[in-house]
C-alpha cells in the first residue's frame, strides 16, 4: 500500500508561490498561526494523509514545538518532524523523541536533515564541512538508535560525537521511523545503515529510479531493506487544462527579482540535491515541463523540493503509480495554498488510487470522489 503525507508551511502560506527557503527567509500572505496550521492538520487527517512533514531552519518556526502544540487538535495524524543532528545532542534528541512518541501515542516520525547551506549552519554555530556533517549524522543516528533500544547505559566516542553512560529512563514504543535524504555520495552509506525511509525530491522517473538503485545497493551491503519516499508538490484538477492554467497563474505571479534573489542564494548551497533541482530549470521560465506532468516552476523561487506534478486527477494518479513502480511507497506532497490543495488531491486523486487497490484511508474510512472538490470556489 502507498502512504501519502502532507506538509505544514510553518513559514506561512499563500495562493501564490512563496519565495525563499533552505537558507533564504520567506513568509506568506497567510501567517503560520497555530490556528491556521491546525486547519491544515485537520484537512490532512480528514483527507487520508498519514502524516505532515514539518520543516526545519531559520526560515520557519521550530518543528518540535509547533507539532507538539498540534497533537491535541488531531486524533490520528502523525507528525514527520525535521531536525538537524548538529544542533542537539543525540541523547537529548533520543529523549525528546521518546517523550513525543509517548505523549502523542505513537504519532512521531523523524526527518533527519544533515544541512546543505553552510551560511545557515554557521548561523546556528555549526562550522563543519559537508563531509564532516554527514559523518556526524551517521554517528548521531547510531547513538540515538542504541539509546532507543538499550536497557543498559551506553558509551560512544567517534570523530564528532561522544557520550558516556547515556541511558533513557523511558524508551519510545514504537520506535519512531527515520526518514533521511541526501543525493551526495557521502549520504548513501548513512541512509543504508540508519534510515528506515530514504527520501528524494521530485525528478524525472529515470533519475529517481537510478538514485534508488544506488541506495538499494548500499543497503544490500548493510544487509538492510529500506522504504523509499518522494517529496514533490501537486497541482491536481478535474481536467488537465485547469491544472496547467493554475500552474500558469502561479508562474505569472512570480516577481523576476525574486527569481534572481533566490537563485543567487541557492547557488551557495553545498547540497547535491539542490544542485540537481537547479539544473532542472537553469533559472529559465520557459520549458518548465521537464517530464510528463512534472513542472519545475516551483524551484524558480523555492529552495528544496522544486517540482510539482501537474495534471488531471487521473494523470497525477498515473504519474504516482509510475513512481511507485520504481520503488516509491511514501509520497510527501504539498501545494499552494496547502489548505485547499489538500482537498483537491484528497478528493480527486486518492479515490482513484483507492479503487485501484493501491491506497486506503489510514483511518479505515472509504473516500468519496467529488466532481468539484472543496477548493473549487477558492481557486477558480
């Protein structure tokens, strides 16, 4: 079965594309108030999304605090909390995740982000280079995983991490699944050894398949089997023409000055994944459909995930099935605005996948396809 997750825009939301992210400040027309984020959480839960990814960085609200405040406003929705290993000790991270898991009754998932923007890492007091950051992430996850399961104090001394007689008074049950992404060579061994789900951004099918094969090879060497996830935006409508009209509207609303500013900022990134996103469009606004129904327009002004699946509900479902055939089982999606787009996708695409036996509502409810989803009045 396929799993679908949504996104919490803790920097704000908008009917247009929000410029910035991943080391570049950003904000939306709709402030990221707890009230609004709770609306998105309710929409995600009602539409059958398993979890919501909450980003990390100086450009958004803190993921741990935000999601902890949302637990009581939801019933079954899980929280995929992004955090950076270099900014907190492994013992404290293990304790925080155990506490969250216990109080949320098992609704925590973790997205471990090594960090690819050196200027942002340095703003947090982290001055390691890229290779050192990945090495530290590996050591960090080794200690965290041992603490989650050990009944005896553990000690560890690595190149970057050192703990002595560390022990949790309460271990998490169940263990929080670890989601991890990274496109550089240094990332793959870390994913193979310590991740449960390897994440990649939305690239053309062949590129995603090739990356997954490389990770599978590393996982085989470690004697492990991973799940795989895709992080991508969506613009799904009743017809293909309506969906592409929405993409055109978003593109028309982009300020060329924002493109220049954001592209200059992202050019400083040390992230191989970010470089691959930038290569998909090269800063140009023409020829943005880089593969069938895959649009690179988001990446003109947004760091990180820079592509969107655009098309009719049937077309988007077909593309998702194609990604699943190369090994993707988790889809982390988003759209502008996140509240309305959760309904467009939930009422338009998920029922198609349900009829094909590829997805079922995590709450056990059957979905009902709507000819005109909730968002119609807001996106006409």
